[in-house]
């Protein structure tokens, strides 16, 4: 099972929107896809139509070891897309995990036990670099970074990359950066173009060619409990995420995607 953490310590960069729509696009290609909502806000769960009352078990229960992965997983409305939902209980998980053995490897151990049930797993991280995100980076093989086209983008990115280096050094030496996805792109704004140029000059081929534009339909879709790709597959936002999914698949080892 290919494991990708979707992370950025800054909030409001389109991280969850990216997680939901990439997971939907991957499932549409026939991949058995698992999305783990590791954000206490639970927005990925809501965006896939999983109401609070339906979340009997969550990623919190998974991390503290009260249920195995198979019991925490729920089917979504999207064929071949399953999700481990999140609840606000996750907010206290970092404190509870402090005294638990192998606290940084809790998620990895759960996924290791379930390897083979899904082809690919996406992990939607919280907007911080705490223990939840560390668990995601230890469990993942690679990292996808949504990066908003704004002035402080590179400053926040450098902090994230430093964290990745620390994770490599202490816990997961094979963790790699799969790519950086530019989000909330506005062609009418000169600053947006400048930021995009600066990011590409700094990171080169790590930056995906596809950029995700600002799009009203992307913002509307979660309120309907649907990914934008289902809510309006013809909108420019959906088309961009489909293109990004094709790029992502192109960066994966093809032998792993043959299933």
C-alpha cells in the first residue's frame, strides 16, 4: 500500500480539499483508496458526507489503540474510497500519546497490519507540526505539500522541510517529498504569479505543473458532503484536481500501481 501524507503546518492552504479530491480521483482510476482524517476539525470526513453522528469510531480510537483499523474504517459515497473519520477527540490525543509506547509509530503500526487491503492511503494532517503530523510522516513513504500562492508561502515551507529532515534522521529515513502543489492560484493577481515563480525557482521539479485555481465550486462542494469531482466534475477546480491526480500517479512506482 502506497502511503502519502498531505501536510502543511499552515491552515487554509487547501490541504483537506486536496486530500478529498485526490482520493476521489485515485478511486475513480480503480485504486482501492483509503483516506485517513487526522485533523481534529474532521473536515475531510464532513467533505465526504460522514456526519458526526455516524462516526462511531475515529482516527483517535485508532491511535490510542482502542480499535483496529478495520473497525475504524467507513465506506464513503465514492466507490473504492474508504475513510477513517476524525472527531474533536483528536485534540487531546497528543497529550494522551505522550506516555504511550512508540507514540510516534502508532499510525504506522496500524497501517502495517492492514497492508494489502488498499492500494493507496492518503493521510490528511492537521495544520500543525505536532505529534499527529509526526505520526503521519512516520507512517508515510512520501509527502505531498499543498502550498497557497501567497507571500509567506516559502517561509512556512522551509519550516516544514526542516521537520521532514528531522523525521528522516530519527524515525523514517525513507520519507521523501513527492511534490508541492500550488493552490488558490489567481491569475488576476500579480503576486500570485510571483510566488509561483519563486517556488518553482527554489524547488524546481518538485513542484507539480498543475496549479489549483481559486474556484467557488471547490468551496461549495463540502457543504453538500461531496468532493468537487462529484459535485461538479466540469468546473475548473475539478479539472485541475484530475490533472494533479494524473501527475501524482505518474510520480508513483508503476509496479506498485499495477494492482
